[in-house]
């Protein structure tokens, strides 16, 4: 790293939409402030995976002030080429039957019910990887330093001042045993007046800060796991689907009323670039089936008669996996003394804070909005950094982010408490319901088995290859099983080592009768293992910078 970022006024950790929105807005309203964005992936967009349907208003607000003629740029015309004109909300019953229930969503909106928010007409259907690359270039053009390949492992606090003083980068050049190799470089310390945490879902630095600063959540963070493929199809299939259509489907293969299975989530189908269709499966990580793998559900979804006609015979050209924060309003980490979303000079944004509106199944617009509010807070408290988190929180509470999060505050907890069959209709009562006590996702695991048979046509090695993930083979593993004896004496006997099954990249294997993270170089950085191990026995730490997936069109 060059000397420019060893000491900065504003350090943004994570070059996703939230972090880059902060940089763009701040350089627009206070161009003289030095801003540095650091990102662990090797290039912008490499670690960004999403649906992704984007509500336009926050992005338009950001760009209208930063780059008034942005609509005329080739990048804008490419990234924002597709607007949703046809919105299908489907219910799948078994492998062949499907019903479009969009009229129910329209009625819900008419009567002011929460489900009415699940509408996407007029939104952009985007590649979040391309969106991130574009936003990164805009931030650079405005004078922000945007640096890739730098992973952060720790945040340094001055407890007497209730402030963060710096972050520490990951050491480079350790071997598998942790010994220094000839190319060893100790992770640098970057000092900053303001630290913006915008790492995305379950950010390592964010969670360390939550622990160190004693931030608290009213309810445990809940997650879902999303797996997605971009499929090259024929021109006829692509035209039949249409480049203005999005599909969200619930029911089979993860939820069948009464007889099961009973998991929250559903499938998605979005148009990609010309003659490409994105197909994904999102499953609440509170599933109870010890042999369940979201990729099996994705394969079942792809074989449903409604989906298959659009993709049959197609070729998967890119694939990936990530988690989505679903805990909502009650899972936002706050300073118990001030209720600020962060503390002192540290602010938590976007998916790191959990700003996903589960009634919409969208959070991208909230991530960008939170970046705008963080920039405003920094500008207003530039001479008083210790007040930044409080100011940021005040701005968030006055913004659409807070209105959306409040509207959906009981939704996911209600379903976690009662299951989809009872929880979905109960959630209609929204704010009238009490705050239900729910368990962590990993505590939901049972010995129950997923009802549908395994799909032999699915291959994890191929999936991982399509994510183009790679890490330096000789580096210290960034995945740790805390107590191998728990695996041997409790997990394997009861649950048959579920991490081997649910890890989307095949990282975990049984080696000489011991479960190990045998293939850390396969890791997709989704962190499912850390949140779903039934004994909370796995920890994910940051590998060396530039490692991980290399998404380009997702």
C-alpha cells in the first residue's frame, strides 16, 4: 500500500454499493476531504453477488448531485439497461404446477399490507458486479482513493475516547503452519479519523467491532443463503423470458404446506446480459434438515416445468454463493448507551448493519441510501468525529431506510418463530405483534432429513470453478474448526457432518476420520459455515487480499 492511505481522514472498508456511495457523496459535498476505500477482492465487483433488483431513487439522488450528466454515459446505459416491466410472483406446488399470485400482492398493496411492498415494476434489473465497478470508477473520478487487494483483520480502539484509531491489514506471506515465508509482509496499520464499515453481510471487521465496542442487538442476526447461476441460453429462450421480466417464486422445492419441507425463501429468475438468464435459490439459514444443501434446492428449482423451458440445454457460465442478512430492525447492532448504529467515529452501513427490507426482499437501495447518510454525517461532524455515529443514526432515522426497516420489523422473526405456514399469514399484522424471541440459525438444526432426493446431476467442483475462486495455496487457512472433538463425538454422530453437505464450494471433507476445512482455496467467502455449524464450532477469518471469487457479470 502506498503512503497515501497510511493516514487518512475517512477510511471506508468495503467497496460495495454502500461504501462507494459514501465515497461519491462525500467527495461531492466536501471535495477537499481525503477518502480511501479499501477492498479485499482483486478487482471491483469480484465479491459482489446479488439478485439484483435495484430501486432507482437512492442511486439517482446520489448521481444527480455527483455527476449531473451521468445518464448520457456508456456505463450508465450498460449497467442500467434493463427496467422491470413484468413482475411475476409465483407459487410452485410440486414439480409441475405453478400459479402467478401477483394479484394477491397488488391487493395487499391496495389495503396497505406489508406484502404489498413486494413489487418490482419500474426497478432496475442489474448485475451488481457491474454496478460496483461503475460506482468505483465514479468515486475515483471524483478524487477518492479506491484500492483493491487489501484485506482487513482487526480494528484498533481507543477505549478511553470511545473511538477507533486505525485498522490492521492481514499479514501476507505466512505458510500453512503460520510460519513466515521469504515474501512475508506484516499487515499495515491504517490510521483514520473516521471509519466506515461497509463490508457486506456478516463482515469480519464489523463483527469484531460489535464485540469490542460492546454493541448490542435486540434479536439475533438471522441469515439466508443464496446460490445463483448465470446461464447462457438460446436467443429464443431469452426472448421468451423477456429482458424486462423478473420472477420470484415460493413453494417447491423448499416449502410445501403441511407435508413439508418447511423452509423460508424461494427461487429467482432475472434477465442477464443478452442471451443469459440468472437463476437463484435463497433459503433461510434456520433450516432444520441436517442433510440439506441449497444447491440441491436450486437444481430442483431449475427442473421445475415453469423454469426449465427458459434454461433447458443452457450452459452455466458463472456461479456464486453468499449470505443475506434477514434479522431486520431488531438485529441492527447499536450502542446501548446512545442507540447509535456504530460508536464514536465508526459507522455501520448497508448489509453490514442488516439494512435489508425482507418484505421487499431488497436491500441494495438501502445500502446506497445509508452511504449517502454516512457521508452527510461525516461532513457535518468533520471537526467532531466522536459524534459521527450519532449524527449518522439521526440521519438514518429520518430517512427512508428507517421507514422501511420499521415496516418490516417483525416479519422475519414471526416466520422464524412459527414457520412459513403459520408465520406468513401472522406477519400481516406486522407492528401489532410483539417482538418474538428467536434462536440463532445454527440452533435450528435437527436430525430431520430433506424430503427430496439428492441431485446427482449437480457437481460442486463445477459450481466452484464457475465462481473462478482462488487463494494462494500455501497460505495459512482462514477457516478454523475450534474443537475437532465436537465434530467427532457430537456433530458427526448426530447430524452426519452437515458442513460437508451445505458448504457450496466443498471446502469441508472427512480426512482420516476427522472433519477438516481441507480445501480452503475453494472458499467463496459466503461464511455459511460460520453461521450454520450446529455447534457454532467454525470461525471464518480474512484470507490474504485478492483471494476469493471473481464475479464479473453477477
